[in-house]
C-alpha cells in the first residue's frame, strides 16, 4: 500500500486527508509509512489537510479496502521505544471509541458523503460498515450510530430526500453484510420495525426497493444460526463423463430430511418472507432478482415443512391473473431453490408443468407483448435443474422439458430467449444424457444458428421435426401459439413452416390441422383470421404437391367431398367486405390474395372442386379492388396472384376483356397509386395472355407512356418528360414519381418473359420496340423530381439503372443491334457515371455496381479503347470488394475520366450536383476529387483544361435556371476562382472567360429571390474582385452595391461581411488609405438591419469611395418596355405585387398584364 502522503499529493483526494487527520490525531507511529516520509507526515498541519473540500475521487473504492485492512492489522502495532504494550492497553479502548465517534461525526455531519448522489455514497457506506463492524466499537459507538441512521432514514422518508434515504439503506445493508450475527442480533428487531413502518416497497425509486429487500433478507438470516439444511437434495456426482454413458448410472448420496434440532422460528420471519414474496412482483428486475436470492438464502435455514409452504406460495404466483413480473420473479425464485438443492424430487411434478407454461408465456399488450423475461427465466430454471438433479430424477420429465426447450429455441420471437433455450438444452444434454437425439440437435442448433429467425423456422425446426419424438409437439405449438401470433412476420413464417412440415406428417396435417384452420378462418380476431388463411393456403398447396406424386391414391384421401365442402365455405366467406374495413384490410387483402394464389396452384383439387362463374367473378372483382388500393404491398400481392389465377381454365376466355380493361383504367385514372397498381398488374400477366391479340406491344407502349407522364390522366394530356436539353426539368412534378417508377419496374418484369428468339416472334416484337424501351430507361435517368421529402426522383433513377443492366444483358442474349451500338452503350455508361458521383449513397452504390456489371460483361460490344481505359481504374477483383456507399472511395475513381469527351458532360453534372450538397462528407469528397482532377488536366493539357471550362460555361447557360443545379453551379465556378484556375492565361487567349461567367451570372441574379442562390452569387462576385480586369471588377462591385440595399436584411448583412473580407486584400481599389479605412468602417459598423431608406445613404457613400456608379431606383417598371422584347423583370415585379391577393384578383390582373405587354 502506498503511503498516505503520496496518495494525497498525487490524487488530490479527501480520503487521503481523512486518513491523515485520523492518524495524526490518534496514532503517531505507523508501520506502513516509510521512514523518509514519517517526519513530513507528522509535521502536516490540520489546516493544510482541509484545503480541498471536493468530493471523493473515482479511486475511492480501491483505498477503502486498504484502509479497512490497515485498521484490522496495523492499528495496534506500536513501536516499543515509544509506548509499552501495557500503557497502550490502558488507552486502547478510549482511543478507538474516540476514533469511531469521529468517523460518525465526519461522515454524517461534517462531510455527509452518505447522502450524495454519486459513487461516493457507495464508498462511504462500505467504509462505515467495515469500520462499525469491529467488535471494539459494538457497545459504545454502534448503538449511537444506529440511532442516528434511523433518525436520518425517517427524516428523509418524510421530506422525500431520496438520495439521503438511499444512503442510509445502503449503509444498513452493508453493515448487516459485513457484521457478525451475534453482534447484530440485538439490532434486528428495531431495524425491522423501522423498515416495515416506512413501507419502502411502495417507493417509486427502484434502488430504494432493492435495498429494502436486501436489508429484510439479511435481517431474516440474522434470526437463524449459520447452517445448511440437511433435508436438501444433494447430487453426489457431477461428472459429465458418467452422465453421457447410458450403461452406467452415477452413484448418488442423498441426505435424509431431518434437522439437527427443532430451532424456534421467530414470528418476524413470516413478515419478512411475505415482503420478499411481494418483492417478486416488483416491476423492476433488480428488485425481483434480489427477492429471489433472499428467498433462497432464508429457505436454506428453514425446516422442510416451512420450505414446502414457501414453494406453494411461489407456485401461486403462476396464474394468468398475475402480470409478467410475478411470473418472472417466481421463475427466478424456483431457479434459486433448485440451484441450492432446496427443490426436492417429489416436488418436480408440480413445478415442471408450470415451467413448461412459463417457457411459452406471451401476453399481448397493444402492438407488442410482455413475457420475454419470463421465458428467459424459465430457461434458467431448466438450466439449474440440469445441474441439480440426477438423470433418474429428471427422466419422467425428459420429453416435456426437451420438447419445450427446443420449441423456444427455434420458434421464440426474441433472439435472447432462443439462445437461452439452446444453452439450457445443451446443458441438459451434457448433464442428463437422456434427451433424445441431443448430440445431433445441439450440433445443428448452436448459438449462432438460432440467431436468424428465418433459419430457425424454415431450417432448424424442420430438422428437429424429422425426429418423431419432437414432431407432434412442434406442429401442435405452431397450431396453438404461432399461427395467430400478434406479429404478422411470425404468422407468415409459421405458414411457410407448415408447408415444409407437411411431407413429414401429411395425415395429421390433412385431418387435424386443416379442419382446425378452416374453423379459425372466420374468426372475429384479425390475427387469427389472417394467420389461418396464410397457413391454410400453404397447407393445401403442400398437400396438392403430394397428390401430384400419387394422384390415384391420394386425391380422394385428402381432397374428398367433405374437405371440398368446407373449403367452399371458406371461399364464400373470404370475400366478405366486412373483413377488409379499417386497418385490418391492410393485412387481410394480401392474405386473401395469397390464399387465392395457392388455391389456383392446386390443379388436382380443381377436379374435385367445381369452379363456377360466381367464384370467378368474385375473385376478379376482389383482385381489381386490391390493384386500386393505396398500399404497395396489397398491389404487389394482387399482381403476383394474377398470373396464377388467370391460368384457371374457366378464365381463359376472358383474356381480351381483362387486358383492355387494365390498359383503359391505367390511361384514364387521375390517381397515381391506381396507375401504379395497374402497372404492376400489366407487368405480371401470364405469357399466354401476352401472346394473343398483340397484347405484349400494347402493354409495352402503355407502360412507356406511363413512365414519362408526370401528372394527370394519360388520355387527357401528354405530360411527357422534357428532353434533356430543355433547362426546366420536372422538379415541381413529384407526386407521380411512384407511378413512373412502377411503370419502369413493370416493363422490366414484362420483358423477363422474353428469353429467346422464339419469344420475340411469339410476341410480334421488332428492333424498334426494344429501342423505344431502351430510350424509356435512359429517360428515367433524368428524373430529378423533388418535394418536401427530398430527391424523390431517385426512385425512378434507381429503377432505370437496374432495368438498363437487365435490358443490355437481354439484348446480348437475343443478339439485337442495341448490344452492338457503341454510342448507345457509351451513353449508358456515361449516365451511370453521373449517378455514381451524385449525392445519395444508395443511388451512388446502385449506379456503381451496375456500371461494373456492364463493364465486365464479356458479351457486350464496348469499344476496346474505352474498355481499356476504364479497366485500368476499375479492376474486377477490387470492385467486388469496394463499398460503393462511401463517397471518398467512389468519387476519386470516377473523377479520373473528367477529361474524357464521351463522359465529361455527365460527370460534370454529377460533380456539380454533389458539390452543392448539404452533407459534409459528400461535399468534401466531391470537392477534393474534382479540384485534384482539374489540376491534373490543367497540368497535362491546356486545351483540355480550356475545353473543360467551356463545357462548364455551357452547362451554366443551360442549367442556371434549374433549381436543382443553379446554386451548385455557382459554388462550383466559385471553387475554381478560389483555387486560381481562372488566372490561367489560356482562358484569356481569345475569350475572356471570367467576364463571360460574370455577365451570365449578372443576368440571372436579377430574377432570383432564393436566399441560398443569392448568398452563392455574393460569394462569387466578391471572389471575382481579385481580377484586374476593369470591366469584371466594375460589374461585380455594381451588383454588390445593389445587394447592400436588398429587400432581405440577411442578404445585406452577408454582402457587407463578404465585401469587407474581399476589400481588405484590395487596397489598390481606393485612391487613398483614408478611403480604404472609411469604407471598411462603414461595412463593419453599420447596422444593416435598418430600413432600406436609412441604409441607402451609407451605400451611396461606399459607391463614392470605391468609384462605383450609384444604383438608380426604378420608379415605374412599365417604362422599361422595349419595342423588340418585353423584359422578364416587368412581369415578375407586377406579379409579386399581387400574388398575396385572392385568386380571382390574381387571374384578372394576369389578363391585364398580358394585354398591356401585347400592346407595348
């Protein structure tokens, strides 16, 4: 142990002060303080030790044990030359009493660490308990200490000081833990009385209830002598080797249940046990766990009869009137009894059935359930019984326990319960050695295997059911507890499990499970009705497949007249509208679609089940309703059911009417979700429908139009996407994004039925049809619809990219001209490159993966020189391992092709779009990659650099009025200015590019009111002041002076701030230093939030100082009309003046403006 002075110097801790103070005032010769430090320690003044009054440090717990050890071992170690043993023996008792009193005073009065809210409270309680537990202090100090503690406890309970109350409880609990029974027995009754009177189990603080339980159980143990019950069950051999040998039985030694003597049980024990049983129902786990351990410890000191009474009280907790807390606490308590040998073999017959119920305890509450902790605790009980009992004791219950544990390990919804059950089963297999097929199962159902719930239901459960001992239990559990589970995903997995289990026990499924599910299919409970339809559909499909193997033998056995009559009853009820009302329709409609699909697949059953026109009409009406639902999952379910349903023989003649109706409804609907549904339906029609009446081409042309329509019905307007060269895109038309995406997906799905040249002939297709579809997918790459949710057009672009990948592969297989068109393939690669460097991670990842798939497709006819350049950067092995979601990985690779003529335009648009992003990581990656590559282009070829800037200028002329790109373009050009790219002489050889950009931006800044765009323009004009070109500088200063009187005060402030930063580095702009200083003072000291009339005079003074013409206020905009054209400014100003008025006035004034402009 280090010396205390070193601890004080290095730790700055009050504990060091406390120890030093006590030692200096009471003991003067200490063994563990080194001689070199002894004099310094004795010379420390009391005032020096009280300089720091902060709380104890985090290392207090480490010093407490050492301090207590010091008082235990070294307190009376005195050097002979200072005091004789005899003299100290006379002073020994009063010294310790004084020391104990000072402890109590210090920790309860002067520095009340026991009442603080941090870890110092735990440290203080531990220190006090270890010190007060000394025998030297029992008679004089401890009574006084208990009186003070009880006083503080009552006072804090009345005042509501929870931390003070908690500190006193921790201290009492720690004293009863560290003290001796003989010393504390006289304090148990007062302590119990005070604790019970306060009724702490009703406290809202969980820690208070926990320490209340701890004190009660320790008081209860203090009433008994320390002993171990002789009546408890003891397992003689715990060797795993003996357990797994089936030919041998491990020898056991059981002690008879008899007590040494008839020790009297105090009456207070009954009250303590009652409190502990109440603690088992506590809502907090820490309280229940403490109560369970307390019951186990006290039961170990009771007689066998009293232990039986406690067990019966525990078993009473397991009823469905109690909540999950009581079940959980009861399981923990039984596990503690079993672990300590207090659960006797004859009691298992009443315990095991309850534990089996606890293993499947699941109490639904709203949209979730309670019981995962109960099932986990029940697994703990099974684990403890495996270690506590001999194999011959557990043998009568092996099948029940093994089956229940396996059911939990594969069918429980919670992964922690599945893993707990798996571990418990493994423990039982190892300890008991009697579980059927235990070794084989634990090898298959290990810790990692039960982690995936799909694997559990569809793989592990089928493997376990292959053993006859568990098959019945698994099927019954699914039938009773899982097919109607509150979680719809569990119901779906249960239905799939039924399908796979049917070949293992077809008779039981057909004659027991199916009739029960038919009855449940009309239940008023939504979960039961939904699960019954799903499971019934899977079961009749599985039985139908078995019948297909032996139709003569099994058809009449499984699909007899009784079964078909019951099934006809189900079919007559499932289309009842009352089942589809409200939110339940979201689950029931897909379930009915699924059932109809499975029923349609059972072709052998159709021979027994006579399909009539009424059923066909009901199905068709229901599927059309589902197609028109505003829920994508319902629409997809109906679309997937449609090809199977249309394959029914009675429906073959309805093909022309159905296709025409679907196309008509798609073209005439004015609802986007209805169009999406009909797109799905047309894309999923069966091949024999598509081959008739030129239906394939009709559907293709309709879907192409739907993929381009931005709003409204197709027959009412042609709302096609504008060509790429038109500056105004479809940002405002974002409500039909889902319909356009679904049209593209349906086109892809439709062409999946074209697998060979024979199919091309069958569907009457030609090269132009494939070309139109290909152009449709390329147009989808230009969909940048935007709304309040963000870039919603990304859905269309992602669907288009996946469609292009499929279509190029299809064209190669069919040997079409599309696959040989170099320019078309380069256009696809260029579009994918643009998407691969844009903002959204998901879109960027899909684009990069599609790009690599096309690039490394050996069948595609890509130009050799292009492939060679691309594959130098994109190596197949590296591309397979790259995470394309990461912008800092993707963008540098694609940026290397900025100087490639065929990819330059699209890459520039992609990088510009990302540079203007709001995501810092994307902006950083895009900016660094773009600037690095532009520098490389500038160094390698001046002409390529000039062409790059010329391309950027052309993009600005086309896209500067597009909301999506305008701000990003300004930021990109400003980025080039900041990195001195415009200082390159090649840009001024035959064309003044800085002036071109300035004039272009000046034209567009006048008509914008967007705050972000105005701020970007301000940054650009301020950065352009560094050029010596007089015209550039004059134009920029003029615009900046106009913005100093802008109608938005924020723009005025931003302009003043940016202009100040620019003018600091431009002293040559002024005629004298005084002008420079005055200008800077005006920019920084003026309050630009003032009204424009007050700011205008300051702005005019700035114009005089910088030699800039003063802007003139336009009084009447109509006087600026010219003979050759009407400026946009006039219309915009007039329109903004009236836009806040009512709609009728706006319409009238619009007409007035229109005729005024025509006359002028």
